[in-house]
C-alpha cells in the first residue's frame, strides 16, 4: 500500500509517499525563508505560505514517487501539536483528498512521527528504547515500551532546546534558524571560552531547563564590549552549544541507566546537531547501548515520518472521520 503523508505543523510544507513494501518513495520539503528577517516563525505568514505551496508540494511528492493519486491507498496528516493555522491547512487538504478519492484518513501526532522517522532507515528497530525528542518546540524523554505505547519520562520546564538555540543566535546576531548556524559556526571555535552552566533540574532527574542557560549567555554578553562580542561571537556560540548538548547528554544517559535501556533513539530537528550526535554516540558507546539517529533530512519537520507512522496506524485501522480537526496541544497518544 502507498500512503501519502502531509506535514504542515510549523513552517515546513511537506509531502511524502511511503510504501509498505518498498519504503520511502519520495520526500518533498518546502522551507519558508520569509521568517528569517523576523528571527522566528510568524504564524500568520506560515499558514499563508502553506496555502500557497501545499498543492505544488503534493504534486512534486507524487511525481518523485512515480505515482498519481489513483495509486495512493491512504492519506496520513499531522493533526498536532503545532501552530493551529498551519495545521489547519494540512488537515483541510488531507480531508479533501481523502474524501474525494474515498481513502482512509490517518491522523498523526507530530512527536510520535519524529520517533517513527527512525523506522524509515531502520525498519528493524524494535522497542523498548528511550527516545530523546529535541526540537524547536519540544524537548522530552520518552520511554517507548512498544510502538504506540509511550511514557513521558521528562520534559523541558521552559524553553525547548531548539528554541534556546534560536534565541541565543538572535542575541549574538548570528541569524535564523539558530540551530544549524550555531552548529556550523562552532566547528572551528573555542567551546571552552566561557564555561556556561549545564541546566539540570533539582528533584526531577529527567527534566530539562534552558532558560537559565540563555540568561547566562545574555548576562555574559552584556559584560562585554561590542568589539569583544564581534571578536568572540563564534566562541560564545560554541560555549553555549557545549553547555546545551552537555545537559541533553547527561540527562538522557541518566534515563538510559534508570530504565536499563539497551537502545537510544534521537528525534527532532536538534537531533541533526553534529556535536549532539557525536557526544551522544560516544556516551552510548561507554554505556554499551545502541544509538539510532535519522539522517538530518529526516530530523527536521518532514512528511516522510508522517507517512511512515501512517502506514503503522493504517494497518491497525486507526483512522479518522470527516470531522477531524487540528489540535495545537494534542497530547501524545498511547500514554501509560
């Protein structure tokens, strides 16, 4: 069977075709550069851009897959969490396509889809495992007892890690999106220029907090002259990244030990960060745990993961009626 996946939860307009026999057949992502001057996503602009791009992106996904609408057996769509205006565009188009073709409509949770992204390249991946979902809007540790059965071990108390990267990048005048820009800038910089604190939450071993780290960067920059900031911008970025990644690795490995897990899965946009990938790989090696991390293109918001999760839930007949609506605060399914 061929599943058409549609993803519009934030500022990427994406569509993909996933085959239950031959895997991923296409994966098209249209990013929105319109938000760069604003240093963050403007919700109204995002939903308008989705409206303009969604049908061309779907046509491109079908073309890349060598398929047409009559070849599609189901439509999977992200219904939340995310920006409600952006989600509404994807859900509306998915409902129209499914209704017009008489196809099953499969609702997909965005965070669950990020975890499923690992199954695209590693179909053999089997629970139980710990998943670190780390993106611009979410940072949480999930115990995956089985596909579709989850337990949230811990989450951020304030900023998500990706949000902290974006805000620090804006503070340092690096640009947007902050994650990949800081990652690139830090490669040849002094990460020990400033020893920023690793954010750990007292009394909650699996929680994250990045607002204090962000404030520490701000206070340090305020004590520097503009010339010093200009000279050491890359070093400041590298020092921030080292502290943020250190907190992610330390807290995640604590969860690995507590759950006696033998596998760790990385997911979400920040999972493409080169330092996080290398540090987590080394930590898992020391702990004797396997690590799974998707290719960077499958870490960012994409519809391949939506379609892959859709194939799983279609097989289990979890489909929606035509009254399906987006939910920007949709809770994770299968929590126990």
